[in-house]
């Protein structure tokens, strides 16, 4: 019973952080979010209009923000989504444990988008 309560609390916390990320992303120009399943892990897959997800990954990594780029062992799914072999930028909430971490991620993405392509 305690385990189920703990897991429920964790899910509630992750869902709140995911919603915060999604709301923040919706305010940034040129971002497409490719993960919209009703029930899923707290992970998002993004692409950028006219920008490379590898460039975004490197930009964020230089600022100690973890968001890798690739197809993530799901090449056929990446192709089916129209992302080809390159895939997208993956935001998994495991490294972002609170609102400040999420805000740092969103600020990094906003800064990246303001840089010249």
C-alpha cells in the first residue's frame, strides 16, 4: 500500500513537471512536440523549425542541461513520424526533479532559439 501511494505521488509530481515543460514549450516559436499520448512516460520529443536537434543538444549540454538528440533505438518510429534517421531532441524528466530544473531547461531552449541558425 505504501509503495502504491509512493508511486502515485511520483506520477503526480512527474505529470506536473511535464505539464510545466509543455506549457513553456508552447510559448517558444518554431518547436514541434511529437509526443502527445494520453498515458506515457514523462518524456517529450521535439524538433525545431529550420534548426538541428544536434545543435540544440550541444547548446544545452554546454550549459549543463541534459537533453540528447537522436532516434533512440526507435529508427522506424522516427521515420514514421517524418523525422528520418536524425530523430529529435528528447526531454526526459529524470534529470529535472523540480520546477527550477524545468525552468533552466526552458530558458536554455529559449536562448538557443534566439541564436543565429
